[in-house]
C-alpha cells in the first residue's frame, strides 16, 4: 500500500508568481494583463495583491523582458 503525501502549499510572493507566469513568453511577445492575472490567481490563490498591484508587477517584468502589454484586465 502506497502512501501519497500532499505537497505543502507554499505562498509565493507576487513578484515570483508574475515572473513564473511570464516565463512562458519570449522577448517580443505580447502579454494580456487579463490572461496573466488569471494565471497568477490560479497559481497562487492565496495572493492578496489587488489586480492593479499585479498589473504594475506585470508591466515592470514585461518591459524588462522587452514584451508588449495589452491592458485588457478591466474588459470583463
């Protein structure tokens, strides 16, 4: 009988969640703020940063990686 242990839930800081979400893209790609926020919320459900705070981190990270940004997070 095998025992399956659950991996501990680790609350990553928002900047690490953003970095992880954008790591799947390359320089020159365009990032949707809505899609990035959704990905971040799924990866870190305990993240308490507001959408606007996450957008700020997304912008800073994307610009540093020469990515374009589509500000569509308020178009729901």
